[in-house]
C-alpha cells in the first residue's frame, strides 16, 4: 500500500476486482505506489477490520499465501509485536 508503515497504528487494506490485463498493468505500477488511484481498486486505512466471504478466499500476508478463509477479523495493537527488519 502506498502509505503503509509498520508503526503507524493502522491496517492498510487494498480491495480490487481487476481483469487479468488490469492486474498485470497494476503490478508494474505497484512497487512505485502509483497503481492508486484506480477505479477498481479501493484503499482504506483502518484500526480494525472484519470481513465475511461467500466462499473460501485466499488470504495473503505480506505477499505470501497464508490460508483459505471464510471470515477475517483483524485488530491492530500498536506495540504488541516487535519487528526486526
């Protein structure tokens, strides 16, 4: 996400419904953060998030496949983890 930072206290959420061609074009721009604004990509910054899906949906965390889920509940506790980069 363009303004994401591990210590800013918010969850950066990108939601998109793109065609394969649009995904390729957005992927080329995302490393520079210029894939947003896009009419089919929404970007939100939230302290907490709850979502439900109609079918099992792939969850990626930091670009890595994590699990298939039907429900997601995330709350950010600032300072709960220490990140060493």
